[in-house]
C-alpha cells in the first residue's frame, strides 16, 4: 500500500504541536509562588505571631496548585489558597525552580500540628510546610521560636523555645535564594508586574 504523503505530513505537524505544548507547559510548571498573609483583629489592629512581624500565614504554589497548613484542615492541593479571613499581603515568585511532584504529594493529608514540631510526621504548620517543600532551593536552618505575639496571649500553653522556622525567617531565606517580589500590598511601587500582579493576587482571595 502506498503511503499518503499528506497524512504523514499531518502526523508530523501534530507531533510538533504536542512537543510545543509539552515544552511550554513544562516551563510554566517551573514557576513557584509563595503568598504571605496578614490578618487583623475586629478593632483593625494586625494579629502578630511575633512582635512587630506583619505576617500571619504563608502558602506555596507548585504546578498550578496551592498548598498550606491551617488549623482544622488537612494539607491538600487547591486551585487557589483559602481566604479564611486573611488577605494576601506579599507575593514572591521564582521562575527557575522545579519542585519534584513526589515531594509535594508526601504532605497531602497531613494535619495541622498544634505542637509546632519540626520533626513530627503526619503533621505540620504553614512555614514548616513551605520550607520542607522548597528544601534544597532555599538555605534555612531551624532556630529557636518564641510565641510571644498578641495572637498567643489567650493560649497559656503555647509552645515556646522550640526549634523551627518562623514566617519571617522563611521570608528572609526566600529573598536570599533569589525570589522576587511580584506583589506587595503595602509597597505597590515595588510590584514588578504592576496592575497585572495585583489582579493575580486578588483572584486568589
């Protein structure tokens, strides 16, 4: 049977299109975003985990899905991070990081760890989860944490003096690793993508 040159040509075109889609999608999956949240009390004052520190929560986006650890919820892949009464105040991004999917999947289903242990299996907290997912891409060493902010005043049994990673320490490590500011609610002049970045953040609230 004689080969159909038009059919072979169409198959070659289809293969090239598939290759193009694969390559472009692989590049998009390399983008990692980290969102830092703020939360305010009913009187309008910010909730502080550490005195003078503005951030209350942190989440990470990998492969187009967001992962975070919140009290009362298990870690899962979400198309957008939960609002839960908070607002995205700062967004950092890095376009040259590829996080192994197996590493992220490991934490799906983990509970929120109210003991804030750095080594506990099956449970984690927000900044530890992000630090673990980005292990190898950021240089971070657990240090002594002090739960002394206004948020902890009602909790007489709040853990103090444990080794771990706080949100402020995580932010410093991300910036040292080359993460760039995509959006900063308090300093809009630093936004690299201007209005586009602001819309991106508002879409996930």
